[in-house]
C-alpha cells in the first residue's frame, strides 16, 4: 500500500482552526512517526477570500465593536453564502487545485467551513482517490455554513453539534463525535511541589494565589479595567496577563507594573508555555473561545467568561455556566468581586472541586488520529 499523505486546510480566522490542525498533526505523528502531514492555508494571501474571510473576521471581532454579530447573522443567509461562493470560486479553485496537484495527498482534512465547497469541487476532478473529512471546530453552537455540503464526512465535538448537522440535512452516518482536539500538555496533572517550582520559575510568589487573564492571540478585552480594579482594591493575589500579539498592550501593562510595585502584576506576550501558566493559576478570566476554555477547564480551574462571540461561542459559555465551573460576567468591578470570592473563600473552593468532578471532557486526540488512519485509501 502506498504511503498516506495528509493535507490539513485551515483559515486564519482566530487561532482555533490552526490550533486544532496542529494538535491532530502531532497526534498522528505520535501514532505513526513517519506520518506525512502538512498544514496549509486554504486561501491565497493576496486573494479576495483572504480579504473577506481572514482580514474581515479579525477586524469585525477585534477592532469594530458590534460589527461581528451583523456579519455572523448575514453569514447564515443561504443567498449570501451562494454569492460568496460564486465570487470566490474561480480564484479559490485554481489555488487549491494547484496545491493538491503539487502535494499529491491521499487524504484532505478541512478545519474551516468556507473551504468545503471549493475542496469538494476540486477533489471531484482530481485523477486519484482522496479521502475528504471535515472537522468542525465549534463544539456546541455551530454556524449553519459548516453543514452546507451534505454529502461530506464530518467529525464534531459533541452530540449537540451532531444533532445540528442532522437537522441541516447531513446523514447521521456521516457524522462522528470525536474528542476535543487540545494540546496534550494540559492533560498532564502536576503535584503541589511541581506547581510551586513552576511558580518560582515564572517569577511568582509561591505562597500567593494567581488569577490568569488570557484571551487568545489578540489578548483579553477589558483587561485594563480588571487590572485597575486589582489596583484600587489592593488585591492580595498575583495577576498574570497574557497579551498575545498585542505589543502595545504589553508595553502599557509593563509601564503600569513598574509604576505600581505593590500591584503584583506579571506581563507576558505570546507564550508557548500557556499550559504551565494555567496549571499554576487558581482561576482564569477568558473569552469563550473553545480552545482556551477547554484548556483551562481540563486543568480543573474555574473560569470567568467576560466575552463570547455572538451565537458562535454562546454554547461554550453555557457549557461552563451550566456545569457550574464558570461564570459569565462582563463588568470589571463584578469580575474583580468574583475573582476575590474564588480566591479567598475556602468553602467556594470546595464547591468548585465537587463541580469539576461531574465534568467529563474527552481530549484524547490519539482517538481522532486512529480514525483518520483507519479510513480506506481506495
């Protein structure tokens, strides 16, 4: 049998799509060390698709307040979806066909709904068999465009997502529920002595509790106001802020830290040791992106969700709140009050531990790797 070659397609609309692709790529190489997996973007960096989807998404989410809900709701329109597909079709199909002919994959996995109709059409006219699988990266409230192509094989993270797929016309036998694709480093438990050592390694007082503010690659909205509350109330805990790619915010927070030495503030940019910071923290303030949410919850840390992206992340927020391991709070002064309660009320801490005992999160990505390897290459 010829060696399998996998192409993983993603778009740069938030970090979650590529993150899932990276996790699965690592899992496949752990299963079969000689596995040939390549992660590629699905739109040309100079094309209309990049401008509309990647640039448009990032601006509507991070820079123009209130625009994303409008964009999201418009995106549910089948007429608009058809118009966008028509506009992007020639350019995108040429780009994808050139890539596929060059790489000669046996398997293609799509991590973004916008690519699915184009990939289906291109694969149909490729002169060899290609397994095509779609991995839906939204766990619960899944936008309808994910399921526009009814004949594809889908992998989803929850029974709720499977029900949505079937409701949208995808045959139930074409939908497989899989574990959430998350970096395995978050699943490794740590002893108290290891946590103390990590606190010292990253410059924290090992005897103080830590709140972590993290919001993905673009940082956490409202972080400045939350830290101001810590300053006003002379917080007795350490605060760690991850600014991601926002170098301006990182500089501002460092200036605030220097000007207020009593404020036990630790400022980080884009880090590759997020798992360590999550494990040493006692609670986290986050956006409701699925990757960050499940990374924190898998470490049994309570979350305060200060923002979710319209309907797309609504299910993620509800998951944490309904399981009583998270809170949805938007006002900074109320966020500070809840942080203080979580970190300084021992009875609350015991309640949280019991609540986490009832939460089951399967993040074993090796199961997904095995499913893909099991697909017949004929």
